[in-house]
């Protein structure tokens, strides 16, 4: 490939999402921020939403400092009025939402017998019900525009279960089922809806694990390494750019752990 065509390829890649507006929930850090950066890198304006202003602003700053487009806004994904305020702000400023990545999530792990109802409810509310609430607040606009890309971050735990994660597994399995239903209901409006099921990704959430636990996990990963947030971001990017004939699917990003 000549230098010229290489530059052209780079340029078109950079412009793949030119003028698109992408909301990524929980994107102040970790996987959410990696996804937001990847979309911004292709020309999108990344809406960085997080539960604290500090995270939202620092995430957006990382993106704008590298010359890309981002806009921070505080959003508590469990609170309808907070979601509506965020959506309204984005609509007033940009007039549309092309991409929604439902990424915000928490864990409250403990064995089933010891799990308190509030720990069950908090995880279901944050990981599953939030996807319903946030999607409902933007899908009308996508439907009217006859275009939309929705990417939900699920987990391999939602497909296989895990000790001490009944609430988390149930929430992520719910996300997968919701993804397939949205894909069916909105296909005629040119809105695709897909899910990503990450395996063990190296983030603040997993860094809390003891070294010997990490060693154990590594034994089960054929690729011999933990995933990086960027590995998940690449899959999200694909769904938002190349995957126009793909909907209702779950792509597993786990280094071969559950093949």
C-alpha cells in the first residue's frame, strides 16, 4: 500500500463516526473510558457520563486533551430524573444520539446464602434496570432518526454463572436477554442492539483481587493474559461501525476462557 493510500485509509478510519454523538455510561474510567476514547478517535463526540462530576470531568479531559471531542455530564443510571436530565442536555446541545453504550455496572459479591436483599437489588438496579431506563430515554430519538447503535456491556458470568455472584450473573444474563429483545423490536428502525461479554479484564474492579487468585484465573485463559479495556473497546467500535448487518448478538471477549 502506498503512503498516500495508507494516509487515506487512516483518515477515513478516523472519520468513520464523524459528527456522531455517542453516550457511554460509566465512562469516567476503566472499560467505559476506553470505549469512549475509541469512538472519539473515529470522530464521534463522546458523552462521558459518570456518577460523580470528578470522574466525568477527568474522563472527558483525557479525551479533549488529545484533541478529540468529549462532553462530561453527571448521571446516576439508577435515577430516572438524572437520566432524563442527561438526555435532555445532550439533545439540546447536539440534537441527536447516534450511539449508546450501556456500560455502568457494579459488583456486590457474596455466596448466595449470605446475600442480603439490598445487595441483590443494588446490583440488579445498577446493572440491568439502568439499561432499560437509559435506553428508553434515547431510543425514541434513534427511532425517529431511523438510525442507532446500542451496545450493552454484559459479562461471561451472565452466560456461565459464578460462585458468589448470583446477583451479578442474573443482572448480566438479563442484559443479554434485553439486548436480543431490543434488537427484534427496533430492527425495522435501523437500530442495532448487541452485547459484549468480557471475561477477565484488567480494571480497578479486578485489581482488588489477591495475586494468587489472579494466578488461578490465568491458568484458564488460553491466550495467557488478562484482557485490557481496549480489547473490549475494539468490539464496541466494530458494532458501531462495521456491524450494520449484525444485531441481537453477544460477542465474547475473554481470551478463549470459555470457548
